[in-house]
C-alpha cells in the first residue's frame, strides 16, 4: 500500500486484482445494479489511488478497510439517489453469483468466513435481520426504518442492538 | 436541542455501528465516544461484526471493462506524476462492456474450441503495433462472415481488436465477445462495426487463452448460442 501512495500503478493494479471482486460484490449488493456498482467501485478505488482516503494498519486489514471505503461510497450514493425509497435489499436477484472453480487458501478462508457470517445472519429473527439489512445494506437511517416498518423508533434501535449482539456472540472467534 | 444522557447514547450504539444514525446524531455520538470509555468499548466490540458483514456478500465478478477503465485513469495519472518521460499509451475505452457482467459458462469452451481451426501469428496488416506487442490474425468462419479481416494486438494483459470491412450483423443481431479461460468462457460486450466495416477498441485480455466473437440477439447473450464467427488464440 505504501507503493500505491507513492504512485506505483502496478502496485495499485495488484490491489485491485486481489480485492476488486469483493469490492464490486459489495457495491452491487448495496446498489442493486451493475452500472451503479461500477461507478461506486471506480470512485472508491480512485479515491484510494489519489490518497484522498488513506490507509493505516491501525484501521484493520487492507481488505476490510477497502470494503469500508466502498461501503461508505455506496451508502452515500444511495442516499443521494432520488429513488432511495423502499428498495428491496434482500440478496435475491443476484444473477451472476460465481464460485471460483479453484480457490487459493486465502479464498477458501474468506469463503468459509463469509459462510459463517451468513449463517449467523440467517439465525437472526426475521424482524432483527430486516432492520440490519435495511440499515447496513440499504443505507436507511433508524428513523426511516421506523417509518417504513411502522414501528416505534426505540423498537428499531433495540432490534439493531440485539441483532449485533447475537451476531457477535454467534461469530465469536471468527470476527475477533 | 435537548441534552442527551449517557443512556440515550448507549441506546444509539447499535444504529451508530450500522451507520444508521442521521449525520448530526452520528457527529454527536462521535463526540460522546471521545469521552466515554464504556460506550467506546461497546462500539469496538460490535464493529468487527459489521466489518465481517461487508466480507460476507455473495461474490459477483466485476466486468473486465471496469479494471480497464480504472487502470487507464491510474496509468495516465501515474505518468503525469512521473513527469513527461513516459507518455501513456493512447487507448480508447472499450465501451462495449459497459453495463455488462461476465458470466462463466463452464463446459461451453470445449464445444467452442472444437470449432476452432488454425490460428496464425502474422505481420500486422493494420499497422501501428508496438515492437513489444504480438499481432494475432483472427481465424474467421467465412460461411458466417464472408468478408472482412480482424487482428488482435496483444501487449501484456491488454489488447486492441481491429476489424476492417466486416459486414454488419443481421438486423436485430449484434456481435458479442467471449474470453476463454481454460474450460470456462467469460462473457464480454456486444458491438457493431461502423458503416465502413471497421471497428477499433481496447480490451483487457487478462489471462484469457482465446478471444472469440459470436453473433447474438441484440442485448447479448449470457452464454454463446452459436459457433464463433472469429477467434483469436492468445
């Protein structure tokens, strides 16, 4: 990453090659369409290249940090969008899910981790899962979610917290 | 604005970690966290959960055009940063790919490969190839594409496809690119030659073993529906 910050285009390319799919997948999950996902990933990676956002190891591993940059861009993009209303935020409709035919050790680890996280999410009660998805992948604020689901704001906040606590307990070492 | 208690902030921790607080409330929370060790500890405990959620989404391959476009900008900016010593190579964006996502179609490659015949590495009849590039002449199925020539100039992981005198595809149909990686086929974009039968564009070849073109319905196909009209073996 230091090489990237010094302007090494090939180092940047290597980072894209390693993390581009995860970044695009996340952007697509949030934006819901490929064109918007491409714009989000392009903006996010260019912001990294231009050092307008800077990585430091204290912020966690590079992949997590890059994904947080993409997540922020995607949510900003959603919130700017005039069509940001009751968009469906479930994972259905993703047509081009691809399992790599041969996985490296790192990819196997990430796939296993992703499966663990998805299992933990699947175990959440539906009402808790919904508020988490609307917030984290839908970009809605707690009060928007309360309006949308026609429930008190305090209930939404409570469900968010309960869901995160359960996820943390369910994931244990996986997210330590 | 009313004064908030510690309990008010504590109640908002879940929403804060999920990024679901309105901007002003998030700013207030951040100020509170700076001075509240217990709330900060709770946030630190829950934050890895959302980080893991980011890594858990179903994987979707980005289109090759995304990298091509990104790297074009990055290479140009890197050259500018380095000064005027090395000018970036002139490239056109391969706009055919825009809005597309690749689809790997395992097994189809075998069928398509069976249609392939000899491929030649030839001198470049189109001119303009750099000394470090290789020019590959397309093997064209003359029953499907009676006129025209095509070459692929390969330079590292990038290439430039150049068509001359290519016929327009039938009405309602387009040409579509496919990239073969071993036994899988990756979907590329669609295109139509210009009225004079020419078409030039840059493509990101990556690790593809072969690049093929088929004729598909307008809008393109997820997997090839017919034999390739032309093929380049990289």
